C-alpha cells in the first residue's frame, strides 16, 4: 500500500481525515504537540507586573518548532508578547515559512480561557505568514482548543504585497 503524501510530510503519522489545515503537516496530533510546547513556554514567562503569562509554539513549514513567552518591562512599552518572541526567534535563525502557532495564557500561569493574539501580534503574524493557510490555535488544554486561519483574525490585513 502506498504511503500518502500527508504521511510523508507530517511530524506524525496521520489517520485519514485527520488534517486540520491546508498545510499537510498540521494534524490533530501536531496541534496537541504545539499546545503542550506552548504551555511549557508559558511557564517561562517573565510577568512580575501583570502576572498574566502567555506561551506560544510556532511551527515552520520545515517542521521545526520555535517557542516564545511574554517578557514584561517596568516601563511597559519594551514588553514583548509570546507570539512575537517565537516569530523573532525563528526569523533570526533564518526561518521565513510558517504553518501554525499555538497560543495559551492566563493569570498567574493558570489557563482559564482562550488567549487570542493582540493586534500588534496579529500584524506580525501577517508579515510572515500566509493569512489564507496559516493556522492559529487558541487553547485551554490539549483537548480544548479553537482553530482559526489568520485571515479570520485579521480580515483585510495589510501585508508586504500592499507596498
């Protein structure tokens, strides 16, 4: 029996119908792995002022994962969100092609609700990801999550092609 194209390009073997995105590497199993990594990253957040910890796990199209957490600063404006931390780490290592990001967050590190990206982060995602295929995963746990394409979270987003 011939192995499917999806099974050859995914991080994990997939069952028929398991794909969640237009990207063949994003399966339910991969989503759960990203959520786990985002939760782990959240635990590294530096949030002495807001106490609101956020973690993100970014998946490249080459199946690499970059994590990020939010890092606060007493003067607030230098504060950076988890999503931007993950993207900037990846881009600084030469990555430019992305498939998905999982985001978790909560007060004192306790996840009680979904944690959508702020407006600035949505614009950064738009800079580096295809809004029609990039998957944004908002999670409370590995089994409780919402899936969006970036274009749903940032309709009519301004991108490099507009210049």
